């Protein structure tokens, strides 16, 4: 009897952690996106490895990272305005279809031997433009997809979990595929994988789209969104922390090919393991959040997670042992995802529906738009002072700002809860 109660309790907790999957629309999206994101991470690894193989340069790794995400810095705020105006479902289908076409183009160029760094940069810029629209629309679409605001915290955590499941598994598969078949196969697989999320979006049952009756100019609505985000102190502190981590912290991922090949003396499979370790830590963080129902501690968890990320990345910067690097990346990934997902959850629950697209666009811009600028800057610095010293400086800045946020965490909690 006692064993039976324990077993029932265990399965109840598992079901509770995945409760948003009971929603048909979200279930379709979850499994479709899992397939698509797996292909995306396979392609991301292949692009990084191909760039380093073609150029043998940390600068070009940073440049490609910059090119892939810089459109977000310009377009994401504008996309946020339109996410409050137009049919989000139709836009999401378009923003998934374009990267699929680009993946097939990458595969064709690589198979034929015509791929160049210039062609890669052009393709990743166009892909970045699609992502710049996709991300704020996807965040704003979440409540429309669910139809139940109570499911948002769990859905945000599960959305992050599927992203990091793909981050964990995809690069490991990608490393094997590169070693066995080359980069072109990775691009082909990614193109095919987009069918999962496109089919899921087409199968969703949603209430009819009601077009807003009146609009101000795009610039005026954008200005209103910025004004709201700045003057509401919780959004100011949370989004600014995300921006600092994105600008100085996240670009280290562009340097992982350097760590794998030159510092840890490995190959594409070790690169896959390094990216996978970061994803495993992030996946663990997402599972931890999915099992929670109370959001009252999230402002303080953002503080703790940001500190953990900064410390983990700082220790990783000079690790020369593969096993230690994997452990430290796991820790950094855990802290990173707790910080970002908790911020996303609080913004989803605290922001009014008519401002949702614009505020979430600013949040999206923090990691989509600021990371490429940081990648370019840190890639340039790394050419002069080495990748480990660059990572050390960047992680120190993240840690300093995390300490600043820690002084504001209680104020954030008081004004949101």
C-alpha cells in the first residue's frame, strides 16, 4: 500500500511537470518544434565547424555569429509592433518556411563544392531576418495557442525544455554526421526537419483572428512599448540583465570550435559534446522550472541563476580538461536557462495583452540582437588577447551586473507579485 502511494505520487508529479501537453495545440507545437529544433542545432554545429575549417579564424566565427543574429537588433522591435496587429499564425508559417528553403540551398551549395564564407554570411543574414520576426510572434502567440493563462509558466518552461533537448541531442548527432558524411548532410536534414513545426501549425484549432480596429504609427507604438518597458521597473531590470548576459555571456558559444580544436585538442565530436553539455544543463534547468507551480520566487531565482552562469563561464574560460569543461558548461547552461526562462515567464504573466508583442520583442531582442554585436566585438578582441582571456573578461562583466541585479531583486518581486 505504501509503495503504491509513492508510485502514484511520482507519476502525479511527472504529469504535473508536463501539464501543458494536455492542451492539443501546445502538444502539436511541442513535438513539431522538437523535430525542427533538432535539425536547427545540427545545422548550427555544422556551420560553425565549416566556417572554422574554411578560415581557421576565431574572428570569422564571431563574424558569422554576428551576421546570423544582427537582423534581430533592427527588426525584432518592429516585429513586436506587428505581433500586436496581425494574424500571428500566418506569420509563423512563413517564418518557418523561409529557413527551410535556405537550409536546402546550403545543402546544395555544400554538396556541389561551391560554398564560401561569403555565401554562408548572406544565407545566415536572411535566415536571421526570418528569426527576428519568428521569435516575438512565437512568444506572443503562446497565450493564443494555449487559451489558458494558468498554463503559461509550465508552457514557457516546456518550450525551453524542448529547445534545450534539441540543443543537447542535436549537436551530438551533428558531430557524428559531420565525421561520417560531412556538413552538407546536416543542412539537408535541417531542411527536412522544418516540416514538423509547419504541419503542427497548420493542424492547430484556434479562435478566429480579430483584427484590431485602430492603429497608431509603427514608430509611435514602438515608442510606447519602450516607454512602458523602461518605466515599469521589473521589466527594466529583468530585460537589462538579459541584455548584458546576451551581449557578453552568450557569444562564448561562437568560440566553442576553438575550445574543442585548439584548447582541448579534440574534433567535431568533442565540439558536439561541449554544445551538448551546455544544452544538458539548460535542459535540467527547464525541467526544474516545469515542475514548479508557484512563480513568486522567480525574481530571486533570476538573481541566483545569473550569478551561477557568470561563475560557471568564468571557470570554464581557462579549463584545459575536457571532462571539467563539460561539467562547467553544464553549470553555465543551468544558470543561463533559469535566468532567461524565469524572465520570460514573469513577462508573459505580468504584461497586458495589448503590449505583449512589443515587450516580448524587447526581451527577444536581448538575446537575438545583442548577442551578435557581442560576438563581433569579442571575436575581434580574441584575435589580440586569445579566446580564454576574452571569455574571462566577458564572464566577469556578466558577474558584476548579476550582483547589481541582486540588489534590485526584492524590488522586482514586490512590484510583480
